[in-house]
C-alpha cells in the first residue's frame, strides 16, 4: 500500500496496526490517537518507536484550527510544522517597525528563527539575503514559539491588547486549545459541567481559569462575563449545544463566536446564525490525510495560507546526494528554503553548516 490509515476507535489497536503495516512494506502509515500521552514525545516517542509516519488526533487538529482563527492581528496565519514542534507565524510590517529598509542579512535574527517568504501587493516569494522589507509587507517566520515571540517586537511595534477567550467544553479539544493559548498573550477561561473534568483541567492548565458551569445557560454566561469576551469557542461533543451556546454568547455581547460542528448538513446553517468559524474535525483530518497522498521521498505537502508557496516534508534516503554536503553547498533552486530538520528526537531550524 502507498498509504495505510489506522483509524479505529482504539488508540492501541491503531498504533499496532500502523506499525505492522509499515513493517510489512507500506510506504506510509498514519495512526489516529485520542489520548494526549501518545503525542507527547517528552515522556516516550511512540511515533518513532513504532516507525509510524504520523500520529493524528482529531481533537488536537480541531484545536489548532481554532488557534489559527484566534491569534492576534499581528499573526495572520499559523501552521504547525514537524509534529507541532516548530511554528510558521505570519506578521505584518508596520511603519514603525525597526526592520523597515534593512537587508535581511543584517537583521541579526536568532539562530532558531528563519524568515520564510515575503508577501507584498499580492505577490509572494521566498525571502533572500538582500531583500528589504517595506511597511505593510507580510512575512512568515519559522521557528519555535519562544524564539519567534522574542523577535516579534522588531517587526510589530503596536502594543497588542490581551485578548479574553472563553472556551465552553473542557474535553480534549478544549484542553488542547486552552493549553496552546495560555502560553501566549491571552486570558483564558474554560467552562465544563463535569466536576472530575474540571479538576483535571485545573491541575493541568497553568494559567487558565477553570469554571464549573453549563455554558448553554444564559444566566451562567452573564455571571462569567462572557459578554466581555473577545472570542467565545464552543467545543463540547454536541453540535446542537455548540450552536445554541454560540447564539447565546453572541446575544450577551461576545465579539466573535466559534464552534465545533461535525454534521455536514449543518454547514449552511452556521453562517446564518452569526457563527464566525465552524470547525469540522472530519474535514480537518481529511485535509491532513490528503497532504500525505504523495509519492517518492515526499512525506507531505501543505500549501501556506493565501500563497502559492508549499511546505513540503521530505525524507532523506540512504546515501542521498543531500546527505553528502553541508546545506550551504547544496545546489537548491533559488526559490527553495530548508526551514527545518527533524532527526530522531529533536527538531531545529538548521544553519548553513
């Protein structure tokens, strides 16, 4: 098989079957997992141990889709690269930015950050050492989250207000979303009706506030000041509850409302009800799987939002010409950039050597 998908409801069965398929000769193998422990390589790297090409979680993918829609205006697009250990963030250059008019080679970016492409007047190109930035350009930065945050002030001098986010539903999607946002400049409140789940969330989220309450009830929303929220996200396991919670949140004053909506036949309804973003876990998963339908050394191919630039993940074969040279000497096309290298248990932005 070119691609084997292990997507039963049992995490362990998926891991074992994808691993067996890979050992039997399948070109690529993907396993769907639910428990966060299987994606946490800091305790044990299940993906590498079982030789599986990718572990995909519907809940984590849906949370990342929401995170992409919530990020502040200075970060117009967000993608996760290489098992989520690196990020692509898109920033807008303001008139007051320190980097306006300076050649890229003189910007003194940290070792863990690379500029990917520049978007100007509808044109997109891979950044070169002699390019100079202009106000209102948009640039994509690649690196780990902390390193990108450290250079943000050079690109965007506008003081960004701390956004207030309310997440209704503390399941895996709500937990992943809160965990992603709380490490950034957001004030996060997570609401759930289950006492035991609230205890789990309170123990595992460092900065988010956890509230035990029914987010579909208007009185609870008013008590928790949902009307002051910049973004309200409904991600319980029930489409109808999510839609109703969003309608109520909009009525009490939330600026933007988002929801998990799994049923395809609800797609036409959500826009009419004023829901700004509806995420379907099925569609998000399908998009990921489609990116793996590649041949040869290409593992996956994902287009960057609003551009004709692709992020391509390649596997370096045994004795491949690319493994015989330092990166500076590789005869790469000018419009090509090696943004990240993943080797066994680490991922980094590589240097010329």
